[in-house]
């Protein structure tokens, strides 16, 4: 059975993507820091007749990632979804520890997992590495310096890996979502301030949902092996660009 490893699988896009792969018949390896969240997603997959295992680890812990990879018999798809944005301060006032945290999870976490699973992906004969970046990976905005810097770096990782794997049986797919409503992303960014988190989506007609991104990921991976979706930018209709969002009055 083909196997998909999804990081940050306990909620949001990671959970939705895990469910989508399970429905396609994949054995899903759910990776994340919170056991109870992973158990909930795994339970839903199993209720629907799918197969899933949970693996509690932090992608920034290189030793744990390598131990996980050493016991993995097969990997056909890796979805590097674990990430996040922390803080909205300007460059002049930002806490460097927030920037370090964002770089560690979005960039180094992706690097750790990709390096550890690349031998299995190559051995599969038709592997896919998916990186969840953001429209912030190519567009900067006020208050988003640290997150945009991390996502720019992750975009560079994807582009470089694609060049280095040219001629090998592994596709490198980058999915760059715009405004996606999930229960935790903006809440984490605004340090738990629910009011500020909700204001991000106020008046926006149908922001994207986690399921929309999951559909994009599974579509790209399910394309014929000779088709590589290098970069997919996906936004809600109400968002024409990073700074252009239609809001109902």
C-alpha cells in the first residue's frame, strides 16, 4: 500500500490532507507534537475504513526525525505541512526569538524531514515531496517580515531540491496558499487574541478552507508521474493579491 507522511497532521490543512490521502487508499503516517490531536484524526480515518498511524514528534528535533525515518518501511509521499507564523511586529520591533522559531519549524523542520525520508522516496520509484509554503513566499507585507523570510527560504529549498533531483524519480511540488481559514493559524500569530485573529477574515466572502488546500495537494500528487506541478498559488476569489482583499461592508 502506498504510504503518505503528513507533518503537522493534527489540525487544519494537515488533518484535511491526511483524510484526503486516506480516502485515496494511502496508508497515512500522521506526524505532529500533540498526541490527542493525531489520535482524533487517525480515529476519523479508521472510522471511514482507512489506515493511519500516529507518530508524536517535533520536526525541529533532528534526532527524533531520523529515528522515525529509520523505522519507516515505505514512503511514497511526504507532505511538509508543519509550520506557522508567530507575531505581527514590525522589523524594527520584532523579537528575534520569534523569527528563529519560525525559521526552525518552517525551514529547518522541512529540511530535517525531507533529508530523512528522501532515500525512501527515491526507492519508491515515484515519490513526491510536497512543501506547503504561502503567498508570503514571494510577497512581503508589513508585520510579516519573519514569516515571509521563512517562507521565502522554504520556497528556495523547494526550487533547489527540484534542480538537484532532476532525472530522479521524485517530484517536488510547492503549494502556496493565500488566505485560508483554519482554527489555529491566525490565533497563534496573534498570540491567542481571538478578536484580532477573527478580524483577519472579517467580511471576506468564503476564505479558503483546509479542505480546499487538501484537494489541491492530492490533485497535484495524483497527476501522472511525468507531470510535475512546480508551484501552485491558490487564493480565495475575494483575494486578488496579498494586499487586495474584498470585504463586505
